[in-house]
C-alpha cells in the first residue's frame, strides 16, 4: 500500500512539474539582440560606462602578461584590460602570448577600473 502511495505521489509531482515548466516557457518575451551583444572588443568594454558588475561579455584576443594574484593583461586589436582567471578556470590548458583565446566572463568593477572575471577560456588558434 505504501509503495502505491509513494508511486502516486511521485507521478503527481512529475505531472505538476511538467505543467509548471510548460507554463513558464509559454510566457513569451523578447528574443533578439541586446546591448551586451555589441561588447566584443576590449575598447567596447572600456567605453561602455553603463556596464555593471555581473554583465556577461565575450572577447577574443591574447593574454600578454601575468600581473600576479590571478590577474592578467588581456589584449586585442583595440586595447588592453585586466582580467582575472581563477586557477580552476584553466581546466588543464596552457596558454602563451602566442595563443588567440576566447574568454567569457563577468564585468567586475573595482574602484572604477573594469576587469573581467573569466569563467571560461577557449584556445581558438
């Protein structure tokens, strides 16, 4: 009897979860470009004074120097900025200044300096 009650409860929860998920996805909303889609160079990021902590960005360029304490200089054809890469984000990759990489991360503003807290690194060359 208890097994039947547990099975019925599990089926009920599965049904309710499925209905809730369908309701949330049917809500609609805007699908298209955002202001963040235009942030694909160092200069774009440095010029966008409206950026706040946590804004996601993706840029392609090179790490040109280690500044210590997980901080690096990242450079593309438009300029240079500081990025922060936690040790676990390297995921076994070795990157040199000769590698072109794509970084994805969040803006981290400290004392009006914008930096990117890197969440993923991909060698693209």
